[in-house]
């Protein structure tokens, strides 16, 4: 599910769960563990995906059969993954190697910077379109990047945008020619930051990312419960079942 490559002091963690790097319980736990290991063993991290696909987000077909207790555990684990990214003590870059809807975009929000491959790819938080709510720590992370007005437009409509639109909105920081260039540019970004005076870089980075880490300083049990309630609501379950049926029809 993951490929780990060390490029000198920079560790690349590549999502490699065919066909679309969908986030199921195993991948979420594995990625969280890999990030924690990297924090102890490397000087910077690049999160990458397969060519053409960073991550398609939550693995809805795998999650739909879960009962309320198991789904609550999964959502807690996914929230924990986002907190791990937000609290990484070392620079962490998303090399967005292709499509990145929903959960894929959410993971990227919490990285230091986002480098996206150009092409016929889409990125965005399309949860509204599939009947899901976004917890406060996700919409606040988006507001931090693009501002409140643009965040409102993106979240309420559930819009997916192309790489250039994402750059103009501030959703990604750079667009490069292809997936390989996204990884190389992300590695170069890390190396450039590691060449800075380390204490100053680390201190200033931590200060500037405090608005992200504060989002996790208090556990919001109400928001967690509300997400689970919405997930198991009749409207959302019907929408998600329709999505799964559509995916199966395309495969057929």
C-alpha cells in the first residue's frame, strides 16, 4: 500500500494502493505509522501517489458495510492521520501526482505546500456532492489556504477544479508539467528548506503552522458524532450507494 524511498535526508512516502489509492482503514493506519516513523528518521517528507492519481479519497465501497462502531473508529483514525500531518515536526510536502478529490485533497491541505502535476486532473473537496459534511478542522484548514469566500464557494458546491484553477485559488502552490516533475519539485522544495539555518527554519515553521495544530488541540466529540450521524443518515447512505453503483457500472 505504501512505497518508501529515501532521497538522502528526504523520505518519499508513495501511496500505492491500486487502482485509485482509496483510503481504507489499512491505508490510513499504515500512512499514519509511516509519517510518525519519518518524523523520527528523516529530515523532511514528500507524500506522493501513483501517476495520474494522488488519492481518490475515502474508500466508500469498503466503508459502506461498516457498522456505526467500526465507522466511528475509522473516522477517528482518519482524523488522527490529518492531525499527524498537521503536527509533523519536519517539512512535509504533497506531490499531487494526478486526481485528488475529497479525502486526497483533505490530506494535502495539512501539508506545508502542495505541488500538482498538470494535466486533465481534478482536485477539490466534493463532499457536498456525495452527501457528506466537512468537520470544522477541515473547512478551517481550507480557509487558511484560500480565504473564507473562496472556501465557501468550494465547499458548498463541492466543486472539483483543474490544476491551473487550483493554483489561482491558492488550493495548490505550484503546477508542474507531469507527475514525475511534481515529485522532483517537491524534493527540491524540501532540500531548499533543509539548506536554511535549521533552528530558525524550524522555529518559524512551527510558529506559522500553529493555526493548523490549534485545530486539534481540543477533541471535538460533538463534531465527530455529527459526522457519524450524517454518514448513517438516509440521504447520505442513498447518495453513497448510488455512487458505488455508478462505480460498479463503469467497471462493468
